[in-house]
């Protein structure tokens, strides 16, 4: 089972594409970002606008992401919808932690949950950053919705939410004026940004238990069959040595006839059941006596879990 995902392309990739088309020397990311950050920081100081500050932060986040060797999550189509349905009023900021702190989220195809009009989220760079003044964490998301400028560079949309302790995510969103939580940088829609924020929050809560198979390492294509047959850490290590640092979310979610479809459930665990975790309620054979009378298709059943 293979699928192609849209990659997040940082600013240095776009610049180098233009330079190559002109037959000019390209940059390494190590030399490009320090100068680009200094140049944009000076412009931001002169303009004193939120949008220019966001541009500087984008470059800083991309540089840190590249230092981590471009880690990514491939979010498989079948799980996108369920991940976008989390109730943000029920999730505390204390429980939202991204690992690694700078990571690309990649999508394979258009999803109605991440679409608005002609635009849909192809990929996003998600960052857990600390405010220099308050010390509080923020979740900053740069979203590629397919908009490009006259040079062919992606015009990214932006969504940010503070993670001050003791609040729900919904409360932190409501606390920000709209012009501070989003930046209209092209085909921006609040709907796509909010849906993507729900998806990212859900991914931060996903169970990492290997038996759930919600989050699994993305290994080399040549090692995929071997990994599916036998989970060997050596295959993950080999992928990392070759620069492939990524995970699949929802790759192994399958829908089988005569079974309750595997679905996501929210569980409250830990002391006082204060910790929220999203796990997979695996598929199971339901109403066996009904199934035996149905040659094909799914039998209807009611489940007591909250999805």
C-alpha cells in the first residue's frame, strides 16, 4: 500500500529552484537562513507589523526544522476527518505537546475537512515555540493551501494559538483577536486553519502504543514489506541514517465488511483521570447472528463509546 504525500517546501527550496532556472549558484540552508533572518528582522523592525514578524518567525522555524533533518508526519486520508472532529473546549493546553517540536504535516489528497472553495491544505509546518518574554509555549502553524506568488513561491497561511497553562484550547483561541490569531497571506480561510489546528491537537493526543498502530515509523520503500511483516527497529534506524525521519498516522486503519469500523475514542487516564489521550477502538465482529444472514456489506450496530 503506497501513496504519494505533498511535501512541505521551505523558503530555501523555492529560492534555489529559481536560482537553478537562471543557471546561478544555489544556497545551502546553513548559509541561506542566517542572512535571510537578519534581512527580514531589519525589515520587520522598520515596518513594525505583525505580518513581517510572522515572516521572520517562519524562517526561524524552518531553520530549526531543517536542523532536525525535516521530520514529518504523513496523515493518511481515512484518518483526516476523525482527527478534525476533536472538541477543543475539552482539551487542556497542558496536554498539547508536539514531538518533534518542529514537524511537517503532509497530506495525500484533498479532504473536505481541510478545504474551502478551490483551496485545500497540502502540507503544513507545525512548530512548538516558546515566547521570549512570557516563557509560554505557542503552537504556530504555516499552511500551504496551494496559493503561489508571481515567482512561483508558495504563499503560506498562518495560524497561532497560545498554550498558557490551565486553559482549554478553545479558550485560548477566543482570547485572541482574529487579526492576531491568523494572517491573511493569500487564500487564507479561517475554516481551514481551525480544522488543521484540530487535527494537530488530535495528533498530539494520539496514543503511541505500538499495538494501536495509530502512529508508526515511515521506513524506506525497499524495507516496507519487511517492516509490515516484522517490526524491526533496525529498519527505522536505516531510514534515519538516509535522512528519512518520518511517521505515518492512520496507515493501518482498515475498514472490513462485517466488522465495527475501527474508530478513534477519547480516554481520560492517569491520576484523577485528568490526562486526555486518543486511542483506537479496534474493529470487532458485531451481531454475529445478523452477519451470518448478510452475504455482504456492514451490519448496523450501536456502540456505547464516544467517537
